C-alpha cells in the first residue's frame, strides 16, 4: 500500500473535525485537495474509509482501524522532528482538551501544578464536548475534560468506549448582578426566572442557547448574545441580564456578580470527566496519570456552593 503522510494527516483531520470542509480549513488545503487525498487513501487500501452522512463525515470501521495505526506513526514522526530540532526529549508532551468553562480555572490550575513538576509539557485547547471526543478518537488529543448533562449517556457510540474518570459532580447556577432583587436571597425560585432578560450564546451545530435556564415556559428574552463565558458574565455584572453558570466558573466570577442555585423545576446537574482512548499510543502512562491527578486535585479545590 502506498499511503502518503499528507493523506494520513488528512484522515486524522477529517476524523477530528467531522467534515471535509472543516478538515480543509484546519489543514490549510482546499476542500477539493482534501477530497482527492481521501480518495487516494481509499484507493491505496482498497476499502471505504469515510462514510458520507447528512450531518458530516464519519470514519468507517476500516477507517478507524487505519487511524489507530496511523496516529501512532504520525506521533512518532512528530516526536522525531522535535528531537531533531533540539526540543527537550526528556519531557513528555501531553495534549489536553477541555470544554470551555473547564478551561477558565480548572485547566490553568492543573497546568500550574504540572509546571512545578517539571517533567510534563502541557498544550491545551478548548472546544465542545462533541468536538473533543472526535479529537480523542482521531489521536489529536491525549486527554480531554468532557462535560455530561442528564440523562448522562455515553460520550459516543464508537468502540472501544472511552476510559473516563469523573472529577466533578455539580449543579447549574444562575449568575445575576449583586444589586438584582433576586440576589438578596440564597436561592432563586424557578418561577421567578420567567420574563427575565438573559445573556446567552448559541453553540455550534444548532444546539440550544447556552445561558438560558433550561425548561423555562415560553420563549426566553435574550437581550445579549455571546459565545464567550467571560463576556456573558461581565455583561451580567453591568446589569444587562442573567445567565446560567456552572460551578466550575465560581472562582472566576467578576466583581458584582452572584451565582445562586435554583429551586423548583428540574434539577440541573452537570458532571465533568477526564477521558482518553484506552490503549492509545503516544504519551507515557506516567505522564497521563500525572495530568489526570492534577485535574482531579484542581476539581477538588473548586469552590462549593453559591458565591
């Protein structure tokens, strides 16, 4: 089989991004060039590697098998390049992904502990849980901090199932200005949230607005829209409206903002996990466990309860 490194890298990009278009944007190629590389790879192996679907592109079983082997080869080549360019081979590089709110305090706290160890180099990226799972499967990440909401289904349907350690089990809160009438109590009744102005954002892929309390009757009155947690919280601080906030963001709430639990209605519980693909090649087991321990310790230190 004659497979180019470019084609194998495209295979990993498509697996991570979920479409030829996104893979082209990430790799710097045109979409037609990505499609040609994908076709050449399928011709080289004599099997269909990509499943074209209405919601994007997924790897077939043959594609996933090839990717598992290709990821190891690509990682080894990247390691060789780092050594040849004089980077420190004695330090282990761990590629960590995290959902956005975990990246605000949890990941920086863990990164600080790992810098003190001196034997792990950590590089990070944030994204949605869905995109991070794809990146894990594609071998672009070694570990990822993932979020689950009820009914807490598996992260995906692929095998092997991701190896996941739960590091946090917390509830969703509502952030509001300290001067707001609802901020005078220690909790908010769900019926009092009706007709409130909201600061929200829309996730990719048509997900519902992030920042509006789930299950409110009628259409929420969204007065400001932003995908950025920090921007939303600073808008709340100015009195612009309310937004939802996970407990993971309590340590970084701006001055003038309170975060309170909601009583009545559904219990909006959230869970956070650090996950990896079992048996994935690349980073050493010792380094992976060091990062997992640092994340677990950071989660343990998180502030509990309303602020």
